[in-house]
C-alpha cells in the first residue's frame, strides 16, 4: 500500500560527527575551566580591594579596640544592606508569583497540582481539625443512634374454618373492619 519514508543519508559520516562532537566537548570543557578560574581571580581581586590586610603588629591595646569597633560598625552596615536587599528580593518574588498567577488565570489554563494520597486515622484527622480540644480517642460507634427493630405483630394462626361462621354476614364484616382500626 504506502511505503515507509526512506531515511535520507546524513551529509556527515558517523566518524566525522563523533570527531566533531568530541572536539566541541573538549573546547567546552576548557572554556568552562577558564571561566571558573576567571571568576576565582575576580573574587580574590575584589576581596583584596574591599578588605585590606590587617597590620596588627605594633598596635597598642587602645588602637586594637578602636579597630574592633570600626569592624563592628562595618559589619552592622553590611548586615543592614543585606537585610534590605533580602526584603526587596522576597517582595519581588511574591510580586512575580502573583503576576504569573494572574497570567495563568487570564489564559484560562489552570494546572491542577498532583495530590498525594495520605492515610490519616480518624483520631488524627479530628486532632488536626479541632486542635487540642480532642484529647481522648473518639469512639464513633458509641455515638451512633441505635435503632431497635420492631418485631412484626404476628396474628395468631387459627383454624380458618372456625372463624368462617363467626365472620359470615354483615356482623362478621363489621368485626373485621373494627379489628383493622
């Protein structure tokens, strides 16, 4: 009927493709290592600029105390900046989440999260719902209403032939009607 599409031969041989792939990987590894070394050198250079080496030899006790106070003040300033930056980041994160949620709502494609099945006993569920109010185990069977089965009233079975004479005529029908009420 219909023939399967014939695969076109690749323009590059398999050995050539493998050679190029290994060459690209080697080049990527060398570039990555060079980038890591550059980052390390940059970090060392920046730390050398911002934090000069301490010359503690030949300093008096008063000079050392002043140096400690200065370092503490610098630490406080850095902590304040870190806190401010952290609060800005968290604010931006929440704003990004809100905006992405609005985008999903506008698109109308709500992704339903996968729910995990959790096995919880009745006591644990009540404890979670009611908190510390429930201290003892709750017996559900004890709280159920008991329904007593009423036994059907069975009429005494007698010989029907004895009853025929008594129920015959209008008097008998009246007796039956009165007995039903």
